[in-house]
């Protein structure tokens, strides 16, 4: 055959103690798997060593893994060929899995992070619509779930690293003492809870938003692995001002959007521009009504992550950054914004950025001020 | 660029074998090795306006869950998997193992538990209440067992799969007519003289529907009729990744009353002791695929070799009239091409693997 079989990683690190520790964290801490649970494990086939270790841990817990392996990331033959109306509605069996699985583990392990970039926006939107049932359960946190990654060449390449370096980095960010991290993040969340005004100031940026009546949540490796963020749902109609994501490009379905500038009035994006791929930004904002409203303010807190890797799962956890998500908010933090998108965009505050809470400085140049947070 | 033969293969599976209809949910089960064919199949399903439910696993038999899960959990499919089996409109299984000995490290208890958990799917498939097909994909492990290079094995697979299946169907139908009108079938060869009855049973023809490659005519023998001896001396049999050579079975009143093997005998005996139905025949199959001449240690092909018959111990296909029930269905192939004869009601119909004029 002119096309070689799927690449298979020759280096099997299944015996690596770190893989076992990683799998244990996911199954025991992140999901807390219980006997006779049906644990839906979605993974790229490249993640085989972790998938197998996770299967083993789930089996030991007396639960069933419902394995859903895929080749690429989003997309593939189905997304390109199927009638768009079929894509938007999941088949009944997939819908049942989405609405009755007891826990969801997603292991992202792309062979090419640009795999979905050739999908037209209508098909992309349809793919997202097909996941509505699950997304609703996940954002409402009514079911345990976690998203993690497996080190692949594609991810290493985007991060500008060798695979070996990326492996070290990933385990360094994930295999932490999460109880200690939880305490540290709890103290940061205490400062932000119910704040009438949070103000983000940096070059080209002066944005205020309200967390009045809202409680922050911390991710101590429960919904993301690595965890390491404090996040909250801004009051939907209160965001005002301008934010310029000048430091890092934003990634959306494999496309890189650079230099995003958003102006908010009354909580909505009223003006948007970008230096590169502006059309991707605009079509994302036009996805639905809720796509122009903030669904999240997140504060990066993971001490193991210091560099931007064009990989949102990690980038949004960089200590000294904040991120804003356009679209759906988490009801667990009191949010009511609905959208099929939830797009996290990261802003670095480590050079000249300031964070104010109720008018008082809380963070400068990415460092918490002792007067605000005893971190 | 994908080999265009893969698109032809995928079209055969989707259009002919399971005839996908709009809105169907089609289970597509395989390993990552079969990616090129899987993607071609998904495209065909999408073009038919139906849903593929991709069910990839690294090992089709076994894997970490099978090795570690408590046996009582292993015995029972999860409700979601059970529901999938009950609800899908078609099953496409693409056989593409990394290693054909997968599953051989499972204990008998675990193997039996897995067989038991698969019962709902097996029952639905065996009753033909849902279209299904098992297709072979050219993987290195299968080429190795066949003693071929992957390139040679690919040619062989496409040669046995991409046939004019309507013409094959006609030819096999004529063979089935011979046995449909007969009561007794007798298989004779070195060390072998086995009689069994197919009275009242009609033959089924696999013309690229259940297996790809297809190419067999098969019957459910009358359950208490098998009488005599059969020696599978030409080829080893393979069961759950283990090879068993020189199997010899003695039947009396339909039941195996004596069984031995040159190697792997204990494994043979354990399989026969799986349950009550495991000592009775569930199938007499007649190989008819003109593209398959060589034994490859792969039952999906071997049972189709022109000039062979195969006997399955265990479960029979209800749609062929069979009533034997077992959690196993193990096909064992017997070559008749050197010194073998097949009789229908006392008349020789095949000699040395060649059909005598069927309509004299």
C-alpha cells in the first residue's frame, strides 16, 4: 500500500513509573473512580502507554473503561465527508454515552495539531454542537471529568521542544503535590471571591470585570491535568474596556490567531481585531449569541509551567498569566452564559502587568503582592 | 494517496456486506493498524448518510482490562457497551492484530468470562438479526503467520477479496443445492471417516456478506447425527492465539466422545469442556474461494480454501436451522485436496478437493 500503516511509537514507556503515577492521579484523584462506574476514556491512539495504564487502574477499581480511541484530534474522515446536518446531531448511542457515562477522561495526543484547520466553520460548529449533551454536563460539573495530554511529537514541536524535553516538562507540570497546590490556590481564590471589580492593566489593556456574587473555583488536578488555575465566571453584563493579547498567539481549532484585541461594553465584545487570522476570530465570535460574552476569568498558578507552548491546557496555567474565555461559562462558579464555544485566550502579566481587586493592587509583574495574598 | 483498492474494499464492505442505509449507526471495530481501511470505510458510511461508531482497541482480544479486571466484571458487558451491541444497525469488524497471539496469556477463567460477556453480541450476530461482516486487513502479524512478506500478503488479500461476488454466489449456490437435497454428508480422508446429517437443513452461502473474503457454503449439522472419526492432520488449529496440531475427534451420536491432539491437547480438552454444547458440531463449512490456495494459520482465510471443509465445535447459526448452543464457536479446517472425498447421500461429489460435475 502506498500509505504506510498508522505510526506506532516504538518507544514504549508503559513501564515508566511516571506513567503509572500519572494514570493513578487521573483515575484516583481527578475522577475518583468507583466500582461499577462506566468511565469514558477518549484518547488519541498515540497515547497507548497511558491509555493502557489507565485501563489497568480502572479495572483495579472494579469499573468499566468505555474506550473511545480516535486517530487525529477533532475532524478526520467523518467530519470532512458526512452531511453537515448529520454531524451536528450525535448518533443515539453516542448521545447515550454522553449523557450516562459516570466519568469522562480525555487524553489529548495529536499527531498533528493543525488537523482540523481545513474544516470549514459550518462543519466545525456542527462538530461542537454534537457534543452539547456532554458539554452541558461537564460545565455544570455534575459528573467527574478531566482533560489531560500525552506527550507526542506534534505537541513537542508546537512547544519548540524535543519529545524528550516535552515529556520532562509535562510530567513536571502534572506530578505535583496537589494538596499543597490546592491550599495555595485557595488563598488566591479567597481574594477574588465576590470581588465587585477586578481590573487587568497592561500595555494596550485596561479591562474591568465583576465577580459580584460569584465564587471562584480552583483546579487542583480535577478537571484539567495539569491543574493549577483559579477560575471564575464574570458577571455577564459587567465587563468593560479593552484587552490586547499581545504576548502570545491564541489557538483555535488548529489555527493560530495573533494580536487579538477585544473591546467590551456592557459585557459584550463590541469591537474585535487581530493581526493574523482575524477572520477566524470573527467567525468564532459570530458562532452564537453567547460567544461575545466572557465565560471565564482564569488565573494561572502552576509553578511547573513558565513558558508559552501554544498549548492552551498548559499555557492558561502559567503562573503570572490570566486568561479570558469567550463563550460558555461554568455554572459551578455561578455563570449563566451559554454558547457552543469556550475559547480560552491567555494574557501574560509578567512584564508590566497589574491586577487590581476592588481597586487594590493584588499582583504586579505576575507576582502576588504580600499585602494582598499570603501565597 | 490511498491505494484505490482500499476504496474498492471499503465500498464492498459498506455497500455489499452490510448495505448501510441512511441514518444507521454502524459499529466499526478494529485496531489502529487498519487506519487506511478504517478511514475509507468511515468515508463510505458518511457518504451513505449514516453514523460510524468507531470502536478502536489496541488488542481485539485481551488487553489490560481483560488481564486485570475482576472476573465478575469481565463476565458482564458494561451497560453502555451492551446497549451499543443491542442498538447498532450493523457491525463491521476489521481484523488487524499487532500480534496474532494476543489473548494467549489469559487464564481459562478469564477467557471464559470474556466469551460470556460477548454472548449478547454473538447471539445477535449468529441469528443474523443484524448485518455484520468480519474483514481482514493486511497487517505484518498476519503476513508473518502466513509466511509471506507484507507486500505479498497484501496482493493475496486483495486477490481473495476483490472478486466478482455475484458470480461467486451463483457458483456456491449450485454447491449448496447438492447438499440441500441430501440427507447424509460423509467426509473421508486419511484417518478420517465422518458421517453427519444435514436433513432438513439448508446451506447458507457467504458471498461477501459475513466474512470478507467470503467464499464458503455452510450448514448446521443435525446436532445428534455426527458419527465417526475426523483427523485434522494437515493444518494446525488456532484457538485464542494458541496452536493445536494433529487434532483427532471421535463422534458418537453427535457428541465428541474421544479427543486428542499431537500438541496442545490440554488446551483442546479445556475448550471442549467449556460448556455442554462445546462437544457438538455447530457447523460444517465448505471452502470455495478461488483466490485462496494456501494455509495461512488464519481461520478467516483457511476455512475458505477451495478444496477444504471445516467443522466448528460449539455454537451453531440459528439461521441455518442449528440449535446447538455454546459460548464457543471454533472452526477447524481439514484439507481434502490430497486423498479426500466428500459424499452426498452415498454419491461422491468432490474428490481431491475438486468438484465432480454437479449437474450430470
